[in-house]
């Protein structure tokens, strides 16, 4: 199972919720951790220094990308994720 971390601005972040739903639907429910950036200013500063200005930032096995990007999710998690209905 890949290491997945989602850096979020908090519970009201709609793109973050979309990522959680996508991961849950594709067989990764409970397989990711969530870091709330306002509660972790050092992480927020690191992400900003790396050029990430939107939420969420998703990290999969050390590779980071911004936003709800299904192409990147599929590329990093496999072209045929485990669809659960």
C-alpha cells in the first residue's frame, strides 16, 4: 500500500473532501493520513516554499502535487484502482 498524506486547510476544504471521497471509492479508505496545515505552520511554510499555493497538496510515496488531480492520482496509484461501490 502506498504512503498517502493529504495536506489540507481544514474540514471546510471542498477539494480536500473530493480527494477523500475519490480515495475511499477507489479502495484507499483508511489508507491515507490528513495533515491540517493551519495546525502545522512548519509544514505550511515548507509547502509554500515549494510553490504550493492551493489546497489540498497530496503526497504519495514522497511525490507531491497540488489540487484534486485525478490524472496524477491514477498515475501514482495505478491505472486501474480497486473500485468499491
